[in-house]
C-alpha cells in the first residue's frame, strides 16, 4: 500500500546551542515527538525547534536573529510551526513571543515532558507556553520513540540538573532551577538501553554533576556503571571543586572505565575575585585539589573554564589567573569574556572596560593555546586507545577520541565505528592527533 502525503511523517528540524546538556535534551525531545522524523534542513521542516542558551549575551541574542530567518520560511509554508526551547525560553518566556510573533511554542527545560501535548495544541492553531518548574521527573515522562534505533558509540546521559551554588555571574540557577538528581536505578536502566543500542562510552551530565545524590554518590554510580557489559568508557561533566569528594578521587584510581579526563572549572586565579564570584574556594585550595587528583591518577588531563574581565578585576587579579593556568597545565581550557547577565548579582557592579577585557582574553587564550599544543605534541609516540566514531576525510581514515578526549585520525584503518582500538600516536596537527593501528596489542 502506498503512503499518502497526509500520513507521511512530519519533519522536525532542531538547532542546538550551548552546552552538552542541550544536546542531550534535543535528542530526548526529538524522540518524544511521535509522527516526526528529524531533518538537517530547516527548509524541509514542518516544525522548527531552537534549543537555546542564555549563558552569555551573545548566545541569547543569536536566538532572535535566527528566529528572524526562520520567520521567512513561514511565509512560504504557513503550516510551519516554530518553537523555542532551552534556557532563553526559560529566562525570557512570553517576551520571546512578543518580540517574534512567528513563534508558536515556548518550552523551558523543566517542561520537556509536556512537549507532545504542546505540539498538539500548536497544530490545532493555538500557541503554547510552559516555563514551570514542576515537581515530577520530566525524564520519567519523556517517553522514547524508536528506542531500538542504533546509536553513535559515544552518548550523553543527564544525571543531575540545576545548581544551588549561585556564582555571582551565572544564570544557570535561574534557568535550570534548583539542583535535582535523577534516581540511580533510572540512570542505570538508561545506560543499559544505550549500550544495547551500540553505545560504548557515556558522558554523565550535570551542571554540578559531582554533587549527584540520586540514592548514591557519583563515585558509586560510576562504579555501578562500570559493571555494565559493553560499556567501555565513562566520563562526567561539569564538576565544582567543592564537590570533588575523596571517594570520587579514588574512583579515578580504581575504576579503569573512568577516563583520565576531568573538566574542573575554577573561573579565576585571584582569591579576591573568587570571593566576589561567590566561588567559596581559593586558588590554593584548587591547586591542592588537583595535586590530590593527580596523585590518584597521574596521567589525568585537566580541563577548565575561565572568565576574564569579571567586575572589579585588576591587572594583578588577571595575572594571578595566568599564573594558575601556567601551574596547572590544562589539556583544554575554555575562556570567556565576562558577559553581564540580567538578574545576577555581578550585573550591578563596576564593569571592567570592554577593550581591556578583550585584551586580557587574548593574552589568556595565547597561553592556553600554547599549553594545549605542547600537551598534544607530548602525545606523539604514545600508545593510546581510540573509540572509533566516524569515517575520516581521507580514504581509509577513521576518526575517534582518545582516552584524553583528543580527536584522533587513524590512517589505513581497518576498524569499524564503535570499535575501541589500540593505536600509536604518530603526529600532532592543529586540534587533532594522527595515529596508526597497533597490531598484536
Ligand atoms: N559571562 C561569561 N562567561 C560565563 N560563564 C558562565 N556565566 C558567564 C558569564 N556571565 C562561563 C563559565 C562557565 C561556562 C559554562 O561559561 O566559565 O563555567
Ligand atoms: Fe547554556 Fe547553561 Fe543553559 Fe547549558 S545550562 S544551555 S550552558 S545557559
């Protein structure tokens, strides 16, 4: 029987901004919308969802320019529905529909389980807005469709959401709400389902993931996950220095599936600024913590986030940040110019001159890039393992990630996507490593 156009699946285009949690949420939203298949082309879509980020002003503003473009598509296709999800949806709610009347649907991160009903409302010609913080576990209600479908070998898995730390610069406690952990048994079930679908590496996600408390600690959860047959690699992000417990540090020593990579943002190397940021740790306590982590796992690759030009930051404060970066030697570090966020405590304070902040950011990024290159260069000649994720650009080449999260190109590669293979690193090129398969290993 041939299908008629009316029962053909509708097409969903999702554009994801911001953090890995948004990537995870986008996947879950796509799976929850029955009767839709995803498309890579906005022009083909019956429904467009922008999953947005509010962390910095630039990220938030991008949404409105993108909505302006999407609105034009609606002129040719009146049935096209446009939705805004994510942290801008949470923070700006109705304001979005006021600023861009082409928007049909606004859904905050804590209401994604209501998306199917909202979609139906929108199809019936209404608008739908939901930015509540309901009590229920949205993921328990976000039913998956097609959960047998094969997955890419590396997947994200949200285990904790929200934040109670209230760093003075940050919108997350307002957009993602209070800290909530998903129950460990649900996380373990989901991980088993992912493995059954071909996943070999999971990255546990949370805005404050090491504060996880879903019936067990994060360290216990990691040890449980490590028992799952076929799950070769575990990572977690993002962590707060104050929640790095002894047990979690020990897990880095005693759990081989836990990868030697840790994203542990410190934001600044100046105690005065850290205090003003409400970070409740010092540069010294952070450095000592890293020492202890390196005792447990000497080869661990550290990664961090930095903000430059935080209100009242002086040249001396900034110098302390450069000193800290030099001491830690980050394999990766992400640095951002401070962005004033409405409603956060730091927004009220004396702002650093914008050109001065730009100049500091440049200096920090130069140092970070130099460190990253040196560390990449030190990988050459080392025997590592790569989880193969995709076909490379050159013939015979496959691409995957090392245990340290470096992208690795394997030439003359006979391995398949999903294989975890031993390699020798042969070269470091900008932003990736080259390798050959180690045979007989
Ligand atoms: N301005 C600039 N960077 C910020 N971040 C969070 N809030 C702001 C802000 N207002 C950075 C922090 C955080 C990362 C996700 O984004 O470094 O760790
Ligand atoms: Fe952006 Fe933070 Fe929201 Fe992630 S949680 S999308 S980084 S504002």
